[in-house]
């Protein structure tokens, strides 16, 4: 039966790379009976469609756009064609009532990738430091205290919300970063959709788009330098400079290994319930990642002031012109 695969995130689980692939290859995929519709796209992901359903802050449901999207998808399914829609913005949908028209489609599968919570904390912190519109300047510990991660990282609540609309048997939970999921999420989803040939082509070595990440040393310096008032061009050039000068050091973290385990323990019960209920697993796949961290970590405040000032001087000399303070 033709199926709508609705990939709803979560954030920080390879969604950007997945969406780039699906968007760039949408014509070739359509010829093979797998459609990545253009309706509701924002960039390469269906973020505008997620917002139309009311996801995110200050977004009200857009009935006209919802009806248009459902009608378009319904026509494709009626022709025997599969459809894949992808946006991690669906993760933030709290009121599921606007999803009712989608639930009327003959076959819908919800695909939810989840990441171990201590890893998710580090990745989310890195994004808030690196993203120009956020430019967070504190430590990862201060960051953790500022946000309600107990609710945000409660994956079983998310899966249950969607299960109430589509049926829990239609919600597919994939534990990102474990042996149960391929290293490349795009390959994993293609295989999940029964497109093993495409997954093999993807694995054969084509270039993969990804969000480039900063190592712990570079990230710590960038957080301190976020106290400067920089233009967006300067901020991006600074990141390029830090990547060149301070490549990632394997095993080095801004979060102490013991603190990471304590943070993860807060979610263990929820995770156990999630994987038992939606995977039928009696063992928690995330537990296999316990103990993998080394003991090397960087304390936020113990930054080399001379190195910081040398970097500021070096950067300000070579960086694009813009406001500084």
C-alpha cells in the first residue's frame, strides 16, 4: 500500500543532511515512485508545513495550507506513489488536533529519531553558541539551568501524542547513535521505506551535506567571544577561523562524564518506557552508550586569557568589517 512517511525529527539527529538529499534528488526519487513534495517547503525541509499545522512558537494552524497539502499527498497516494515529508519542526507540535486530515489518509507512518539526552544537551548547546541569532555566551551548565529539558527531551510524551492520532503501531522510533540505526540517517530512512537500493547508492560514497560542528576547545572560546558585538559575517568568519586553528579533539567534552551520566539518569525511566512501548525492546538501546565517554573535559571558565586575546586581535585584523564592541 502506498504510504506517507512523515519524518518529525527530532532536532540534532541528522535531519539537515537527510533533507538536503531528499530535496536535491526529488526528481530522480519521483521517477522511482517516492515523492518529496514541494508544498510546504522552507529551504530543503517541510518546515513551513509544520508551522501550518501550528508547530513552534506563535504559529496558528493554517487550514487552507493543511487542506492543500493533504489533497496533494492524497492524489499521489491514490496513484500508488509513496510520499515522504520531513521537518524536525513537527517535534514542537503540542496541539495535535490539526493533524486529523492527515490521519484520514489510508497509510501513514510517523518516523521519530531520538538521541540520548546527554548527547542531545551537548549538541543543542553547541547550536546555541554557534547560531548567530542566539550567540549564547555561558557555559553548558548555565545553559542546562536555563531550559526545561525534562519536558523537551521527554521523547515518550512526543511519541505518545502522535500515537494518539495515528495509532501507536504507526509510530516508528529510531534510537539515533546506537547500533540499531545506520550512521547516516538518510541511508537509515531510505532502508526503512523499503528503498535499500537507494540506501546502497547513498552508502557508496556520494558527498553528504551536514551541519559542520566545532570541537570543545573551539566552542569554549566562541562562547566567550560571543560577548563581543559582531556582525553576522564576522561571527561566521570567526567560526571558520576556529575550525582551522582548533580542530576537534576526540574524547574531549565541555560536560564532565559523571555529570553527563547524572543528566542522562533523569530520563532513563522515560526511555525504558519509550523503547518498550514503541520498539518492543526490554533493553534500553541508549544504555549501550554508557561509559563511552573519556575523562577529558574543559571547564568553561578556565580559558587561557592570553590565547583568547591573541585570537581576538588576530581575528579582528583579518575579519570582515562590521560592528564590534
